[in-house]
C-alpha cells in the first residue's frame, strides 16, 4: 500500500545544507580583469590553514570597501603557495553615514588586542589608541610602541576577515588626552563610557550621520582631569547599564547599542 507524504512521516528528503559564507582574503588592490593569482601570506593561509581546493568560492577584499567574489581554478602548494581564481562578480561595501570610532585606552596584556578584535567584529570604523593617565600599558614612541600598534592593526585585519567585512577599521597612531579632546571638539558626537554617569547611552540624542567617537577608559577609569577636558570638548558621559564592563568588552557592547539605535544596522 502506498500513500502520499504526510506531515508526521519521514519522506526521506532533507533540506539542502546552507552554503557557508565564502572566506575573505585581503589584497592590496582588486584584480582589474577576470582572472587573478592570490599569493603571499594570504595564499599561504588559504592553502595550509584552510586547505582551499579548486572549485571553492572565496572573496577578495581591498579593505576599503571593494569586494570581488571568486571561484578557485587551481591551487599551487609548496614553499610559495598560490591560487588561481576567476572573478565572478564585484560589489562595494559603502561607508556608513554615521562613522563610529572606538577610542580605546591602552590596556595591559592582550586585552587591548581583544578590544580591537571585538570592536571590529561589532562594526567599528576605526579604533583609536588612547594614552589615558591610568592605563597600565605604556606605548613608547620607539620600537616597542610601534610593535604594539602593529599588533592592534593585525588584530583589526584578522577580525575584519573573520567577520566577512569589506572594510578594515583604521588603527591610527595613539593620542594623548589633549589630542583626543581636539578630535572630539570637531566631531558630530562624542560619548565617554563612564559607569558613574547618570544618563544611559540609549537615552541620548545620537547624530544620524557624520563622525562619532565612543571613548572607552582604562581599567582604573578616567581621571577627573580627563573627564573635565573631554566634557569641555563636548563629550557626554554615558553608561551602558548597571554593571561595570571590562575595557576590552565595553566598546563592542556600545557598538551593539548604537547599531540598534541608529540606521547602522
């Protein structure tokens, strides 16, 4: 006896597995033509870490909003691996009307890099290192400071690829409080995340476009002098909630709040 499908039976048919999002690889410039070769460290990662094979899809990004969707034609392993790809389509990731910079106080250990990683995944357009008075970490102007800045930039690149972003956040040279105050004074909005603030971030009037700074203090909090300098420049003290967040996570949480309260999401 045969019968039709019913809702309670197993028909033997299964929905196809959804395709995973193609991985993103950063290049200095998108290929001008239909065919291209990916080499260098990005190719090494594709071949030795991801074990990319012919026929798989990937996306090339210039880190500035340009994207090329590709199919792998051939893989050349060895000491200098490379991939031959065909460009199947091009698209652009436009800049947001409201550009948000996370001002991140220098943090000890790897917490600074974690802050950059999380902020990048949450959509920051830039992460500005801040030499706050109570920062435990100190970036010298010499090789040690340059090495620390390079780690933050590497964290931003890696997180942007992981998040499939078409734009890699800028990580400029660090600023002191006077330099930060000057930037805030010229911006369209500046908000200092402060656990003792009476106003919540969700309660302030946010600009719809322009340049906005979200300022994250160090583990020990901002000093009275810093608070005065930044508020005089136009920054508004805001809190995220009833609890105290780590300096490494506060920026990402604030970005999520902004994403819901503005047109960024």
